[in-house]
C-alpha cells in the first residue's frame, strides 16, 4: 500500500478530449460501475459528472467533462466552458485521444489549454482495440509526444478494459497524500433525479434519428417511492421542433415506449427497485440558445 506516515493518496482527476473519444466509457470502467451515459453520438455528456474510486491506496475523484468542440449555440458554449473550467481545479489531467497520426485543430486547441496548466497531464490514446497491428501504436505515440510535456502516455481500450488497471496505478503515482473527500461507499455526487434524467436521454440518443438528439433535454417532474418500494417517475423529453416531437413519440407511441422500456430497465438495476416510468414530450423552440430554459433544464454557467 502506498502510504506516507499513515496517510493515503487522494485527489481530483479530470478527463478531457474531443467529443466521442470515450471519456464516459473510460470513467465508467475505471470506477467499475456505470454512472455517465454513453452513446456513439458526439457531445453526449453536457454537465460535469463527478465519480469516486476508492481502494487501499486512497481515493480518486474523477470529473468527466463535455467534449471540447467549436460551439454552435449557447448550450455548446456552456459545455466547453464546463470542460475548460475544470483544468485549474484538479491534481491530474487525463487527455483522451483516438489513435490517429493527424492532429487536427480541435486537438491543437486542447494542447494550447494544457500547455498553460501546471498539473501533470497523462495522454491516454483510447480505442487501441480498433488497431489491426498493435505496433501501430508507436507511430501514434510519436505523433503526439512533443505537442505537450506529458507526464505519461498510455495506450488503452476503455471498451475492452485493456491497460485500464495500469492507468489507475499511474494516476495514484501523481496524486498528493491527504484525507479522502468522500466515504468509501460513495460512487458519485450525482442526485438520483439527475441520473434518471440522463438515462432517459441516453436511450433517446441511441434510438432516435441523427438530427433529433442534440436538440433534446430531459427533466424529471416527479420522483416518489411507494410503501411497497416501487418508484414512480415522471419525465419530460424536451425537443426543439414539432417534427421532432412526432419522431420521438413514433407511430402509435412506439418510439416513446421503446425509450421508456430501455430507460426503466436500467433504472430498476441501478435503484434495485421496480420503476413505474411515465414519459411526456414537449416542444420548446430554440431552448439551446435560451439562458433561462438552459438553467431550467439543469445547465447552469460556472463562474
């Protein structure tokens, strides 16, 4: 056990990167439990999600952030602000990239931000399971190694859990000694209402057509527990256009039923209780450019 005068290690680690590089998938695997929603569509994570990993060595508090991208609306600006805001608050930065020899404008923008921070930066080259020849990884390491003064460069597969234990070991090496921030059984600071809303949004992201998902938000109108332990949850899916409302509901309500069934199953696993989930759909035109509506749906600017 890596202790010093009886003290364990404890600190904050942020995961940053372009949209859809696998930050949420990696974080879920590192803590050993699904908290952040995942999707093949970019910009899935919108808020900063805090999760906790504790073992004999100490405690790592992970901050999963929205992907850093060129903002197209007020919601996009909010998401980028959330991601960049966390850099100054943490002890270690994990920068996730995909295996590629091409370093685009998005990655160079992130590198500019990282060259300003004093904390150790670990480059995580994710999705190595997609490589035909494992030796290819050497070329990708060579392409990135001089863009930032990295503390470490680690190739991983979040999906296949390859090298994730090694990554946890390296994170602990760079964390300071100190008391734990959370109880040992804490896994996330997210309230159950927010997790439930995100599960509905995840299922919508996975099932809906390409143009709809970026324009949806989910709010929980009611969450209560019956005497027999069953949870009653009422949620509203917010969309921006009347045509999107029709797609979300589907013919005879078929799509809404699919979204609800998939979300309910996962809620029941997470809450270890039966769930009665009711879904509604409302149109709020251009909500992603309305500061008031964004706040109402849980997207509040960090100062």
